[in-house]
C-alpha cells in the first residue's frame, strides 16, 4: 500500500491541487459506474428487446426489479461495507464494491425467458450490495484526503461522476443511441450490450485504484503514522517536513488519540453516546429525505414520464440525455456553491426549488388532462429541468458531503453506512410509490414528493460544517469537547501568502459556532 505512495512522492508535481484533483477525479470513475447502473435501467425499461425478453413485465414487476436493488444496498450498508473499510482501508473497500457490481452486471446481462425476472432481481440485489460500498467509500475517501477549505468541492466530484454516468446511459447506450438499432439483432443484443458496457469504467478503476494512496486518517487510525505522513506529503505535493504537512498530521493524530478510548467500544455507541448520536440521526435523516425528494424514482421512470407528456420514445430518451448532461453542469456549479454558502443554505434552497417544480408537474396535467394542451406539456418538461437543477444544488451532492465529514475517524465508516441505510429505505418507498401512484392517481403523485420536500425545508436545522477540519467537527456535536486542547486548531485550513486565515473559511466557522448554540439537545 505504502509503496505506491512512496514512489509517487519522489516526483511531486508543481501544483498540489492538480494531484489531489486527479486522485478525486479518478475515484469519480467508480461513481460513474454507479450512475450508469441507475441510468441504464431507466432506458432499458422502455426498450422493446428487454420487454420481449421478460415477457412484457407489468408495472408491478418493474417496480419490484427497481426496489429490490435497494434491499441489497440496505444489507450492504448495515453489515458489509463498514467492516471492509475499517479493516482493509478505503481503497480495498471501493475496489471490492466494483468487483461485486461487475458480477451483478453479468447476471442481469444474461437475463432471458421464464427465469428472466428472477435473474434481473438477483443481479439487481448483487449490484446493490456492491454499489452501496462504492457510494459510501468514494465520497469518504475524497473527504478524508481533502483540506477543510476545499473539501466540499472535492467530495462533490462523487456526484459529478454519478450524473456523468446517468448522462452516458441516456445518451450513448440503450438511451438515445441504441434506440436507433431497430433490427431483430438490435432488439436482442442492444440492451445487453448497454448493460455490459458499465464494465469498462469498472475495469479501469480496478487497474488504477491501488496506485492511489490510502487516506492519512485511516493509516493513523491503524498505527501507521509514517505511511500517513508519506500519503499526506504526496497528496499535498509538499515535503514531509513542510509545516502544513506536519501540522495537519498532528491534528489527525490528536483527533485519533482523543477517540482512542472509544475505538474499542461497540458500534452501539453511535446510538448510546449523545455526541455520536447527534451526528447519526442528522446524517440518517438527510440520506432518507434525499431519496424521498423523488429524484431516484424520476430517474428510473424518466422516459415513461416524458412519454406520458406526449413525447415519443426516442425523443424522450434524447431529452433524458440532455437533462442528465445539464445535471453535470449544475453539480459542478454546486461544487463552488457548497463551499461558498455552506451545506445548510444549499439544502434548504434545493428543497424549495424541487417543491415548486413538483407542484407545477402535478397541477398542469390535472388542469389539462390527456395532453389536450401542448403548451402545458412543454412547461412540465421545462420544470423537470428546474427540478433537476434544484436537486443538483443541494440534496444530490450535499447529503453525501455532510454525511462523509461529520463522524470521527474510528466511527466514520460505520456511521456513514448506517446513515446511508436510510437512503435505501427511502429509495424502496419512493421507487414503489412512483409507478403505482402514477397508475392510480396520476400526476397527483408529484404532490406526495412535493410535501416531503417542504417538510425537509422546514426540518433541516443542521449545524454548518463548511470550512471546518474533520477533527474540528467534535466541537459542533460534543458540548463537553475542549476545542483549545488541540495542538493545532484547524490545522487543515489553507492560509494565504500573508499567513492570514481565509475570510470565507473564518466566516463559516463563526456562523456554525453561532448556529450550534441554538440547536436543541438530541
């Protein structure tokens, strides 16, 4: 593990941000496979060859195939993912998740005939197990290697990879591209080739992941301070003796030492120890409400939604590709927004924008049923894009940013995974609600998800974490924490040439300190 780090650190690049950015972008490949896996299902569900292979599955069967994936993620979040990451490291965990996902992909690709539905279901469960590991430990890795001042934008790369995978699935594969392969051969192979193509980024990730350094925090937690120093030096492109490296390493070691007594305690401390539970319930609620916002369900059924607005299949897939491509731009914009204005503000703004868009998509089809007014249909399409913008500036990336940064190192993996299991519960509920709701109450289904977003906007009373080092989170959630006991308070923060603290980072800390005093004890 350490060898690759040592070798790489012998040739530091001229710009440290390029090295860190390159590492986080590479981990984004795993997120791309995650997004592709979701996006490809949305396109497959309306593909003639898939419908024929599974003997024209009903909406209930499609809902079952969709939601069974989240049973796999739930099991993985609670029982598989965090032991992997705690025992073997973040890189091994992410690589293991990709291997399992590849197996699930192969099973789905072979689905056909009388056992086709069963094979799809098994493949979806296996993919869920693997992608649960990927979806938690890619942002966790990015969070643990990033400096406090810029952590938000580096962790948002996880979501950029996710939406890039969605766009790729809609545009080039079973999406708009494969929809033109209309021969008998295309019917049989089109959706299978599309499913199998996700193996390409997965293979590239597996070939390169162990050339990236392990996170310094995990190494310190496992008594490997020298390897942590090499990793940190490589990531910052600075010599080990540089003050920024030594201060940051001391801060990490101090944080681990402070929690050493708890390291041998049971995971039950997340529920029984108030400062840890303060983190857990917030991260779990955030993950659950991110799914209840309705975005994942819309992604699975987006082509069907567009067809319901009077748009043809090919055009619906093309619009889906455009929507997913714009989502990349929106998410890149959020990578700046989340550090500039903080996690809280972007989350609340996200909820309000999505509520507005869902209201329009629920109300107009009721006023103009059966596509009698094409202008109303076009407005609904536009507001699906507005909804995408709302999700992309808040719940999409910020939920993962927040959850990946608030837990102490020795509880970070298990805390994030237990919290992420809330997203599986939310996804099962929303993915079952959407198709059944659209079939029974039509566009009124949008009002259900509008309501959950409004509730989220009211309930998001979370302390601001922007600009804080990971070790400094303790002062937000533990009222007995002695912040001045740290040898180098907030050592991760960057300083400008005059040695002064960045104004935005300082303001974020002042705001968060003021806000936490208003929080009720949980």
